[in-house]
């Protein structure tokens, strides 16, 4: 019998692996972090903006989302930061 704590850990690990795949998809130059241009794709895919969104509006959105996700303010989103950001989006959508 698997205790509840183990199940929670397994669930969290499965989610992290899922997020790792998503992260790798967006990390197009495989730098190990998401930069502003890669974040733009995320914003469009999340439906926060579309390809018709004017550039200046899009830039503004990217800055806002980067600020939310970039916890240590180094200008890029690391995997750890992305996990946090992605979970907060998922939770907000439910
Ligand atoms: Ca960062």
C-alpha cells in the first residue's frame, strides 16, 4: 500500500516531468532558461496574446509576465522559476 504522502510526491514528480518537457520545448536555443523572445511564444500559446497583437502591446505583456516569473530578476526564467510560474497559471485557470 502506498501512503498518501508518497502519492503526493509521485504526483508532484510527474507534474515536474511534464513541465520539464514543456520547458525544453520553449527553450529553443537549449540555454537552460527562457528568455524574452521565448516567453513571447508562451504568452501566445497561453492565449494571453495572439499573432495579431500589436508589437508594443506584446512587448508590454512580455515584460509583465517576465516580472511575475523572474523571481531572482536576472532577466531570464530558469526551470525552477518556470515550474513556479506554470503552476500559478494552471492554478489560476481552474
Ligand atoms: Ca530568473
